[in-house]
């Protein structure tokens, strides 16, 4: 059974928007499309192969890809998301998982995943510009190249593979950069912090003056 390069079968756990979730034994070489039919996928748009640290695949564009060591070398998890789901929210949720699970020893994994989470929030809130997407790739490169263990090195995958599979999903949320300030920079919030700090300082000085005149 299987193919010349990938002999035998693989057990996979199927969850998400499917009629028949559960554990399946599939033959290596079977296409994604056929597996989705087997499990009764409902209006499938996204297949997440191998969990959050795996690959995000577009069913419409890549349904003919096969489960094999040379292609979708699934580690045992297949999550299916329909057109009704919000892909960006799902990706942010995956990144949140890595933020929570990072043990914190390596700075790129500890701080980098927080940065990726913040970037995803900017995209979702419609406050990201093209430069934010470029910085996502930069951060991903740093995290993958300098984290100590597998959790760190695979943590940018949900965002990078979803960006590659569904670039339009991200691009439609971007805003044009207007002037030198990034859209993500909240001028009012920054000024508010300054006002609070100034008021606190003035309050302390006034108290000192009153104390001194007694
Ligand atoms: S890469 Fe691994 S060791 Fe480093 S902070 Fe992340 S979880 Fe910890």
C-alpha cells in the first residue's frame, strides 16, 4: 500500500468543519481532496496540516496535493475550516498558543511571538500597512533561525504559510501609509501617556511646594 517513496498507511486525527470527525487510517498517496470527501468536509476552504506548527493549505488551489513524505507529510493532525470561518482570527489564535507555550529561554521565541501576535492584531483591526507584512517575514526569519527548540523554530509557520496560501486575505485588510507615521502608531494614545506623565510630575511638584511652605 502507499507509494514507492511513502509505503503503507498513516493514522490521522480529523477535526473541524466535517461531518465525521475522528481517527482515520489513510493510505499514503491519497489526495487532500479525497480525504476531505471521505470525512464529509463541509464547504472546506482551509486545511491545517499537522497542527498549528504545520502548514496552512488552500483547498481550492491545492486540493490535489497528496499525503506523502514528499508533500503533505502529515504528523497525524488535519483540521478543516470552512468558508464561514475567519482565517485571520484562527491564525492569531495559533500564534497565541505559541506565546503561551514559549518557555522564555530564547529571546527570539519569547519576544518574537508576541511581536507576531501584535502584528496579527494590527492586520485584523485594519491598522497594518505593507511594511508590517514585510516585518512579519523578517521576524519569522529571526525566530526560525535562532530559537533553541522545535517549538520556536516552527512557531511562525501558521502566519507564514497562511500568508503564502491566502495573501489576498491579508492584503485586503491593509491600509495605505499616509505620511511618515505608520497606521499602527496611535498618536492619541501616545499623547495620552505623555499627558498622564506630565500631570503626575506636576502634581508631585505642587505637593513638594506646599510641604515646603508649611
Ligand atoms: S525556542 Fe524552545 S527553548 Fe527557546 S524559548 Fe522557545 S520554547 Fe523555550
